[in-house]
C-alpha cells in the first residue's frame, strides 16, 4: 500500500480508474440493475475521492520542489534589491 502512495502515477491512475468504474455502477444500479451495484459504485467513488488526500497526509512531507512554502508564499526565490 505504501508503494502505491509513493508513486504519483500509480495512485492517481488508481483513483481515476475507480472514478471511471464508479459512475456506470451507480447509474446501472439506480436504473435497472441490482441494488448492490449502487452501493458498490458509491464505495468506489468514496475510495477514489479519498486516495489523493490520504497520500498527502501519509507521504506529503517527502515531496521536494517548488510550491507553497510554510508562510503561504508561492515564490520560492528570494527577491534581491
């Protein structure tokens, strides 16, 4: 599981595939299919939505590069007079 969260392509692809699977499951289950398909789709939708925030909480401090620093500034270079 930790290997999945450390690889951005893997966790984003997993989340995307879960979103793609969830929407047809909810649609078919709500219109003509068995009722459990709606619940399976909702579970897949919730899991897909939770993967990126969980990754940020678990592995968020390991990223390096430019971004928003602790003070909230997006500029990482010092301004020279």
